[in-house]
C-alpha cells in the first residue's frame, strides 16, 4: 500500500512538472484564471414577524433572481443546522440577591 502511494505521488509530481509553464521567472500578467460556476449555495433562515423561526418550507416558497432574471432552484434542502451556544452567568457577590432571577432566566433561555 505504501509503495502504491509513493508511486502515485511520483506520477502526479511528474505530471505537474510537465504541465507547468516553462518559465524561469513567472510573471503574474501572463496567467489567466477562468471558471464556470454551475451551482451557487444559498443558505437562508426564515423568521416570522414576531421573530420566531419558520420551518417546513419547500422550494416553492423561495425565489432566486440574478440581475432581475428568475433562476431555477436545482437542489433544495430544508435541514436544521447544529447550533452551539454558550451562556455566561455572573456568579459574583453583587449578584447574590438576584440569583433566583438569574436561575429562572437561564432555564428560560435553555
């Protein structure tokens, strides 16, 4: 297995060396990068007027336009995304008489 990896690496290195432009001092003005984009990923989160998250929408609920031209939605996925949240609670002496409110607020947040 190790020999196969080394052989593949040597082959790729050889191909890359032969494909590279034969210049001793590369000049950035001589290189052009072109690319075709077949798909653009758009992430969206939807909230109602009260700020509550809306789920269960289908692709028919969305319209994508580019320069005023409606684009076709090729792939649509409605997934929940993982979320990490940290909650910092002040445990100093000045909060001693407010602990019941802090505790209630933390539980409500969770």
